[in-house]
């Protein structure tokens, strides 16, 4: 961990002995140290903590809540109580941006010949065994005056994205290719009796999708009409994607595809999550496999 100068100054002050020698050891300016000491008289006691939180908050594009901030602080070796983080955010008006509603669901209408399924999942999002329950959906991405559509499949237990596809069209290929990509990433897996949950969008109620799910021996489940919370895990992923990726700055579809691939790799392998015991989805998946394997 690389300490910032003011953090080193804080340590030197707390030691309280031979500042000249301590500055040499810490490789900081003695003049800078005394200027910092003088500045403390005019700053509130929580100013240094505010600077740490503000830096993380701004790197997160003003979209991090206290959990993400606390985890980022832990990555720096800094332990800070969540109540303190909330208090400082409120005091210095570090207001977290709220996500916009996804309009995709409002324009998707099923046709007469399409079939719906019961809500087998029934918001049972607490799953302890990977590769048993999946959820899927499509979201829109606006870039450079154009519209792209991201389809993804998520393992509810590990929160890993196991299949995805990006397209400029909302035709059936978008979901078929998502399943194809899932099969590539899970080449040795059997999908028998795996539950796959979706909303009632026309892609998922179509005879073609139903046939593909049956072909894989999977079981289909659907959210109730107008209940987006029934599919909350995949909605959460899309929300994080839109919060953390500057996709609107992409000039070409190829650039957007590359950025999407990069983020999903980061999300699966590097992005630690509070509710996964601060592990990444891949780490948590491996952990669940280990605790569920026969002894």
C-alpha cells in the first residue's frame, strides 16, 4: 500500500518523537510536515478522512455508497466505521447519484402465440449452490446517437456473468447468441434442471426461446407482469454497469463491445462485493463449490 503524504504526516505526528528523523525515514519534506501541522488548526478533525472518502467517491463517478467506499478503504488498509463514512458524506454533501429506470420493459409486449411461465424463483435470491439458478434480461445502451442492447445471464448464487451478447438489433438472435456464449464458457457443464428466470419480454416468451431452453433441459421461470424486483439480481448488474462504465463516450459499436467485455471480466474477476464476503464472483463461486463438494 502506498501512503499519501498527509497519511505519513499523521503517522509522524502520532509517533511524536524526532520529526526530522521521521520525515527522512518516510521520505517526506520536513517543511511540508510543519505546513501540514499548521493547516490542521484551521481544518475540522475529520478533514483527512473526508479527503480519503472524497477521492474514492469521485473515482466512482459520484455513484458509490458507503459499502463501496468502505471496501475501497479496506483495499488501502484503512478501517473506517460505516456510520462515520455516512456522516462525512452527509456533512460534505457527497450525494450518491440515483440510477434511472430501464425503459426496455415498458416497450416489450408479448404476442398472442407466446407463452408465459410461473414465477418458480419467487424472489428466492439466496442461493448457496452455483450453476443451479440463472437469471437473464436485456438492457439498452445509448452511445454516439445510437442504441445498442446488452443481453446477459447471471448465476444467482455466485453473481457471476456466465454469458452475454451485445447487439444493435432487438431480434431473437440476441438471446440465442447469449445462450450460445454461455455454452462456450460452460463447455463441460450440464444444464439439466437448472432454473433460468426472466421477465415476460417477447424474447423469453417466444416459441424459439422456449424450445432452446427445453433442448438444454433447463426449467423456465418468469417474473410477474410489472414486477421488476422479481428479477432483481440481473437488474442490479445492469445498474452497476451503467454506473461504472463510460459507455456513452464510445464512438463505435466495436469500441462499446470492447469496453463491455473489459467490464464483465473486471466484474467477474476483480470487483469485490459486500454480500459475497468481500470476494469477487469467481472467488465466491470457487468458495461455494468447495463447501458444497462431497467430503
